[in-house]
């Protein structure tokens, strides 16, 4: 998406959060921290993908970005670039390790996502990332 950077900066500067939607093995390839650091600076708070590469998922968590997976892969096809996504009570739901529902406000549809987070990873995300987590300990 050639316009992602421009839109992400615009939304971030307006105080809105960005969501990345990805396919299979999101984060495959070089698992350097930059792959998670750049989205963090662009205001990305959540990545919803069909699946994640393990190291990249850990890097996202360390930078305060929540990795979510489609419960039904077919829900991936129901999201288009520019759709407005809402995830109600995400902090509360993740803190309690409960099922999470994502709302596509543009299309008027909801879908469930999964997340595989240890208690420590949930605490890191709730703190806003690893640096904040360590600082608050």
C-alpha cells in the first residue's frame, strides 16, 4: 500500500491509532527490531494477521504492539484498506485473557480474534511495551 506511511502519520498526528492487517507468517524474514520499531513510531497499536513468525511477534510485544490472529482466516477478506476498526475494552479483555471481538465499523461487521500471550507478555503490553514494563517494576 503506497499510501500507508502518509495515512499512518496523519492518523497518528490526529491522536488515532493504526492497525495493520497481515496474512500468513506476518513478520517473516529478517526479525530485526526495526520491523516492529517503525510501526510503533507510526502509531500502530495492533497487528491482526492470519499467523505470525514467533520472533517478530515477540518484538511487536516488546514495542507495545498487540499481535492478534484471525480466529477464522476468511475474516481477513472482509477488511479493506481504510476501514475503521474498533477493539472495545482491549486492555480489560487482554488483562483477563478473555475472548476478543474486533468491530469493522466501516462494514458493520464483528469478528473474533485470538491471541497467544503469556501473563508476562500481557503485562508488557498493558504497560505499553518492554521499556515501560521494566521502568514500572
